[in-house]
C-alpha cells in the first residue's frame, strides 16, 4: 500500500484538536436558546443578548478561521479570547450577571485548545477581565468564586487532554515516518539486489566471452609468431617485407600480448571461486588491475610511480579487485582535465599503494560512511555502494588497512597498506 507524501504539521495537529468545537458550537446554541426562553418578553434585554451571541458566533467561526489562515493560529486565538471576554463582560453587564451568563465562563474555557506558550496567559487574561468587571459591578461573590474555580480546572483538564492527544498524534506520525523510511530503504535494497544479480550475470558472461576470445587469439599469436620467424629466415627480403620483420610484426605481437593479458586478467577477475592464500607477485597484480581499469581512466591523465614490491602471500584475485575499485573510484571522481596519480612502494613488510585524484573530494560526513554497504554518492546507474565496502572487508581480512584523506573540491587520497604475509596465513 503506498504511503502518503503529505504529513501534518503542528498547525495541522492543532486543527485536529479543534474539531470538537463543532460540538461546542452546538452547546453554545443550546445556551443561547435558554437565554431566549429565560428573557422572552423582555425585548430590550433579549435583543442585546441575541446581538452579542450573533457577533461572538461569527467571530468564533468565520472570523477565527480566516485569521488563522491569514495570521496563524496563535494570533487568531488571542483575538478570539479578547472578543469573547469582551462579549461576556457586555452580556453580564446588560443582564446583571445571572447564572446563565456565568455558565458561559467555564464553557468558553473549554474552547482553549491552543498549544502555544501564550495559551495560559490568554486564560489568565480571560478570567481576570471577566472576574474583575463582575467584582467592580457588585456581582455575587459566591457565584463568581464557584464558576471561576470551575473554569480554572476545566482549563487545566482541557490542557492535559490536548497535551496527551498531541503526544499520541506525534508518536503515531513518527512511527508512520519510520515505516515510510523503512519502506523506501527496502525498495532501494531490492533494486540494488537486482542490480547485483545483473552484475553477477555480467561477470559470468564476461568470463565466457574472455574464454571464447582466448581460443582464436591463441591461433593468431601462434600464426604471427611463425610468420615472423619464417620471414627472419629468408636471407634477402624486399624492403617492403623487411619493414614488416623489423617493425610491423613485432608491434603486432606486442599488441597481441597485451590483448591476451587483458583477456587473462578478465577471466581471472570474473571468476567467482573462493581463493586460498597463495604466493603471488604483487607488481603483476597491480599491472593487471591497471589494465582492467584502463577504460574508466582513459578520459583523464594518469600518472604512475610504481616501485618494485615483490612477492606477497594472500588472495591475488581479491587484491586485484581492491585495486580495481580504488582506480575506478578515482577515475569517476575527476573530469577530463583531472589527474589520477598512482604510486606504490614497499615499506618493510608492508606494501603501500597510494591512489590520489584531483576530483571533487568528499565532506567529513561522507567519509564517515564511506565503507558502509550500499552507501554511494554516485548518481543512479553509476554505482551501488558495494565496491569500497567489499574492498574494506578484503583488506581487513588480509590484516591491512585503507586510510582516506579528502576535502571538498580538493580531491581525495586513498592509501592501501597490506602486510606481505597476512596473520591468518601464518
């Protein structure tokens, strides 16, 4: 079931709390009817009372709603309270403070459903004004005290009920927002799982394509080698053929060797078999990773300073995977005018590989989540946030670490440290 994209604000919650006013309006009309019945025949008093009731009804409904939309609920509530206090004072003065007028005192307090900081002050003003005028005009003290105390506790009860309702509503809305967020995260994870399945299928297909390319390339390599060998045995070659022997065919063999190396790298990189720790040449894996990532680095300037590291113990396929991800991430971070600087050297029993770019860099908040699974700053279709998370897991399993330095608009530096022999391989 889809979630609504609109959530009530605090003002909307106050609107929900004001819905019981429909019942309050009905009660006010009943009290007005009692006033009509009580003062029927006393036309001057009845006319004045009805005029006051009509004005207050208009203010409490139409005017209040208009002001709430125009100036906000707090201003509208203050204006409403002032007019109701004035109307009650005028009505009490006109009718000489009978019981029916005093009943309106606690009844008005029940309408105090505002939740802002000024609500209690509005209640104090309301009771103070009405009681002060009633005392000044000599109203019955017992009647005044009884209805004032009743009004005070009616307000406190209403305030508590409103606070409880607000708390419950906010909890419900917070829970709804959490469910909505969880639903979005599940959708994202589902989409990324589908993408991961596609990548797995592409990896299998790449391994199959590499295998199919490998067979005809073997024939091509063998035939060109034999051709060059036979031509070199001929004592006197025409100048046009001698150029093939000296330049064309050796350059062709060099290109064939590069194609074969890339095919072998692709086959090994796409293979999903679990590896055991084995001895391997770190420099060869570094060169292999550069060849695999070459397509993602072709748009920028790549500078390398690769010193000999030598033989290491580990899982070479996984090490190549880590290096490829670091190279590709650097390539994605720079534009056509950017640079990627790759350096490697051996420091004691550790291999140090540094990948630096002149790209957009990262904020501190991004760096904190950099190795989280499925976290990515790339646009949709450019990455799933699994590369660096997988790389971090591989490096950790080898007893190494990845250090990251970056600032926004100042590029990033990833430094990989790997022991020549992982502790778990000892």
